[in-house]
């Protein structure tokens, strides 16, 4: 159940981020993603895209 929650949160953060078009992205998420707030997760995704 935790794995599904992590996947849903990561998908939501990725869709909310402004990722450049024309690239493939691979995000690896560990159990800590379930415990952090969404704003922090979105910040990590935005930072990774730069």
C-alpha cells in the first residue's frame, strides 16, 4: 500500500512540475517520499529537472 502511495505522489509532483519537453525522465523514489510533504517533493522534482 505504501508503494502505491509513493507512486501516486510522485506522479502528481511530476505532472505539476514544468519539465522540458523532448526528454525522457527516470525518477527513483524511496520510502522517505511517503513521509515528506508534497511541496518538498515537488521542489525536489523541479530541482532535478534543471
